[in-house]
């Protein structure tokens, strides 16, 4: 079993400075490093491998939650920083300037190259669902269960009922297995 250090992948992908993380997460990373060192001394211990893998996933979950809460706080601060426009000379409130429409994204092969995060809410293009932590949890379960993940476990990971017949989570697509309550990689 190859060891996926999910929390390290998340830190690299999100360009997180470890020194900026909360103390509780830093302590867990130090504990993880100790566990990882024990595994290097005893690489045949499957139980220890599983513990190290679960610990990495748990740390990644906490980092993801911290990133999301930090992002929400930044949005709230941005909303508070927006200045109230000064009233006109006659005392009436100013009229807002019309919003300019974003320039259309270049198309390659008939598909727009615009990021789905910045797409217009009236677009019919689907938004990306999920994050790296969800993807890694799903792949971990699939690798240990013969290429499948039960719907109940998938619901626990993604926090909603999976789409039928296929569910996209971050960079993977899962398809419902015929006459089964499980999904597999498409």
C-alpha cells in the first residue's frame, strides 16, 4: 500500500505556509511526523500504515476547514471595507454605475476555457464540486475496497446524496454500479 500524504498535498496545492496554521494543526503535524518516522523504521506494519494514512486525512480535513473559514472571514472583511458612496450635491443618494459584463473567455474545441469558479450564475455550465480532501478520501476507500465505494460512505464524505448516474468530486468522476449500492471510478 502506497502512502498518500494528503495533508502535504493540500498544503502544496493551496500554497499554505505551515507557520500560518493554527497551533492545534501544527501540533498534529508534529505528531504525524513522529508517526511517520516510526513507520519508516517498521515499513511492514500495516496497522501503523493505516493509522498514518488516517492521520494525514484528518489533518487535511482540519486544514481545509481552516482555509474555508479563513476565506469566509476575508469575504466578511471585504464587505465591511466597501465605502458607502457620498451623496450627490443635492442630498440624493448616488446612482450605482452599471456593472460591466466580463469579457468572454476564449474557446478551445467549442468549450470555454473560463474557470467554473468565475462563471456567471446564469450559465448552464456546472460548478465544480468537492475538494482535494474529499477526492483523496474517496480514492483511499476505493483502493481498499476492490475499486468501489458504497453509497453510504460516499454520502458521509461528500455531505450529500450523490448524483445519478455519475458524481463528480474535485478531479474524479464516479459512476453508479448497475444493481448495486456502490459507485466506481469512471
